[in-house]
């Protein structure tokens, strides 16, 4: 829409002459695409006096009597994420066609574009002008700038909050809210009005909360927005949820689960029927995990249907149903209809009431795999929550195949490795970029089913889950911190220490706590000091627990590797009869003597059990396991030792056989899942022959 001389009054317009003058086509108002109409709400059509004619993924064509209405073009282009082209039509014909197209929607006629501009100009009085532009254009550019800035810094939410001294703009990045900028108070009403126009909300109603959606184009890429307004003491607060599919983590591997946690989740997804629940507070990544699971399940060639409120991301190949309670489409009513659509997998956005819970349970018991979320603090509490809703315990015991409880912590920056480098291009000196998931996973074992059916407490259900291998959120977090992926401050921010089952009120023997548990340098993770914090907190609460367990970091596992040109060969040792786990295959395993560092223990055990010497030694991971006989949680420090040829093994007294195996053969031979997970992680870290950019912090000898 170029700038030209003023258009004559409507009653004097010769449409053909106007079309020739601006070299624009004359619109065929009888040929209108329903898709185009769906993109332009009635309030916009009436405000800008346009008729949507057709639309593609890149372009929207509208009929107008005013080809010089720049505000119309900008608004429609920004809101739909499409380039806008116009065709010409008479004013009376446009008004008639708008009435025909939008008949029955019940919306009232709203001001035309020129009146809207005058309204915004009046609201912007007193705000600092942008040179060369009127107030309406200024606020349009300001909204564009706020959205582009928030998306550029990876904000999941943009908060616009009126305060006494100004308008605070805050970004939620990696779960934390920070102040981005402060705007003059005078710009507030016009700013909110502009956002409401984009999201199809009523700009005249400032006394009630409103919710809307919009699609905008940022640097040529369409981004969906979910907008919420709330009347507050100093004006309307606006929160914009950014639904940017480019930054969404939609794979289970991308969530950052530990290898054995991912194995347990994969086991649950192999179920063909039953109910799988994901629990956690708002913002803990539940929906992202479920979407990632759906993508995995879709590869089976199954029919997947979801019921959501709202639909956050569009998933190709999956039928997604948006709840509309005003129209009577609730979770429960949608589920009843879905059951007649021959689904294999059903996702319920949230179980909120007994009716929805009963239908979900019934669907899971009749051959469907059902996934859903609940708001509970941990995985065992999901069962008691369903009972509180009114579901019979015996039904829960039969239907529930597994429960995941989840939290998100910030991930240490992979470029600056969490140091305080203010010039880091990735994290900007924050030391963190992105997030990873802490998770506890219950798999429905027979003992779990028995305790649920008997109506036992969440504590008793948790006890059965721990015996079956469930790791707590706290323990998941400490392992991530030990590996340098996050910090203990982050873990403490989202997870509560396992005081009843993990930490005694009397301090553990600190000789069993190694000085360095992380490949990071500096103060990113100091386990001794952090353990002291946990113990101090435990004492301050003055609780007494009937059973206690202590954390003891007293063992090492050494993966012994020959990095041959034809591929890795990994050492497997078979235990003798008469020793613990007779006949089991394992890597080098041994204890840490009091006062001994883990790397020294690894070198000693390698020499004693195999007669080999390590050329290079790498820190791989920390592996926890529970010894029920001593009520002790043991943490094994896992290291990888590279050895040179001829690599002749001298077997010690605990073993009867040694074999050099390929990686796949060793994964099949090792007895414990944790040993297999450690080997997978070693391959991921060191497959290139060293640790690459993190060689200096991963290599300990």
C-alpha cells in the first residue's frame, strides 16, 4: 500500500478509475474463502471495514475501499503472520458482505480504523513520541519491539505490569522472572489496547479479565501467542505466553533425563493400554514431556487424539481437540465422543474432576493408552489425589501403569561451563542456558498395585516404588549437579531434600564425601558444603524419623576401554562363586578407602583387579543405589579408564573370567542397568577419543 493523494469521498468514487489509479484489482465479493474469514475476526473486519477474500500460508487478500489504510495493513499482517494484499470494493458492498459473512456471531459494531487511531492518539498524550511517526504508529512499533525482544532472549512469558512509577516489562527465561525494561506510565493504556487488538479482545472492557490468542511474524517466522489480561490497582496487567515451536523441546532425549530414567519412561511407553500420569506444579514441563511422548508413540502408526485446554503446540498427524466450556465441550464430553473415534492413544490435558477421571480410567481399562496430568507434589501423591477426587482404589491399582513427577532446573551454559563470564554470547553471563528435567518415575509393580488397592498412604506407596527402583526428585537433581549439568542451588530451588529416607540428623561421615564431584571448576558444585546445608536444615526443623538412611559415597566403578581403530573394546569381569552376585558380569568395581580420592581409588582398583594401568582417566557420572540391609544409599563414582596395548589382564581373586567385548556386547553382558547406562554415557562423552571442548574438565588423570 503506497502513499498517494487523498481518496475522494465514497459517494464520488469511480471504482474502475480508482483501480486504474492504484493498479489494484477489483474484488469479487461473492468469492470468499472460509479460511480467510476464520483468520479475521468480525471486530477487525468491521474496525478496518474489510472483507477477507482468500488466504495462503504466506498471504492474505482483503477487499477494502481505502487502499491507504496503513494501520489496517500493519495490524492484519502482524496478527496473521502473512503479507497483506488488497483489492477494491465499494463501501456499501463491503458493509453488506461483512453482515452476511459474520451473521450470528453477535458482536457489536466497533469503531472504524480512523476513530481507533484518534482514540490511541488521545491515550498516548504525554508519552514520549517517536520522531517522524504519529502516536498510533509509535505504540504499534513498541509492541513489535517488545515481542521481538522477548522472543530473542528466549522468554517463555512476557509480563507487562503497571506500577506506580511506570510500566515494568519482565521476561521469564528458563523459569526465572527478570526485569527487562521500564516504560512511562502514559504509554500503558495504548499499549494494552494494541495487544488486545492483536489478540481479538475487547479494548473497551477494562474491568474484567480476558483471554485471547494471536499469531505474529517475527523476522519472517510465525509465532503463536497466548494473551491474558487482568485488572489491577494501577491498570491492566498483560501476560503473553510465547508458543514458539522452534524453541520447544519436543523429544524425550532433549528433556535431559538421565539414561536410566529415560529407560524407565521408555518402558512405560511400551504399554498398549493403561493410564500414565505426569505430575508437578505449573511450569514444570508436564505438557512438553507428554508432547514428546506422543511424538514417540506416533511412530507406531497409531490413532492419537488429544483433549487440551489450551492447545499449546500443533502436532502433525495427531488430532487435537480444544476444550470450549462455554459451548459445552468439556474434557468429559469430549472424551465420550473421542471413544467413538477408534483411538489407540488418548491424551487428556488435565484430570480436574471425578467425571473426567472415571472416563479416563474406563478408557484405560478397555484397551486404550491414556496419558494425562495431575497437580501433585510427587509421584506417589498422584494415587491419593485420584482417591480424593472419588475414584475407587481398586480401579486405580488396575489402571495406573506409571507416574512421573517432574521439575525443571536451569542447565549450566555449555559455552562458558557455568563460569562468571559476562561476555558469554550464549548465556550473557547468567551461567545458565536452557533447562533440564528432574524426574521420579513409578512403574506399576505388583507390590505397588497391592498397596494402592489396599488404600495405603502415599508414604507406603513411595516405599514400594523405591524398592522397585524409583529415584527421588532430590536424588535425580544431585546426580545432575554432580555431573555438572546444573548446580545444587538450582536443585534446592525446586526439590526438597530426602530427609526421612536419605539424611540422618547426625552428620554423615564426611570422609565418604569426595572433595570434587563435578567436572566443573569453581563453586558450581561443592558437595561437602551443600551436604552441610541439607544437614543444617534438617536439624533446624527438629524432626524425628522412625527409619533413617545415610548417604555414603564409598565405591568406584571403572569402565576399562581399549580405543582400537576398529572400535572400542570394553572389559567385562565375571564374579566367582562364593562372592556377592556370583556369575554376574561387571566393570572394575571397588571401595574408596577413608581419606582416599575417587580417582586414586579407581587407579588402585584397576591395578589390583586387572593388573592394568590407565593412560587416561575420565569422570563419567555418579550412580546411586540403595542397600536395604544397611539402610544406606551408596553413591558410586563412575570413571572411564583408557588403556594401551597389549592390555593383558591379570584376574584378581573376586573374578573367574575376563573378556574384551564390543560396546554392544558389553551392554548385553553387564548385570546392572546402572552399569549399562554408565557405558552409554561414556560412549556419548568420549566416542571421538576424548571429551572434545570439555576435555580439560572431564579428564581427571
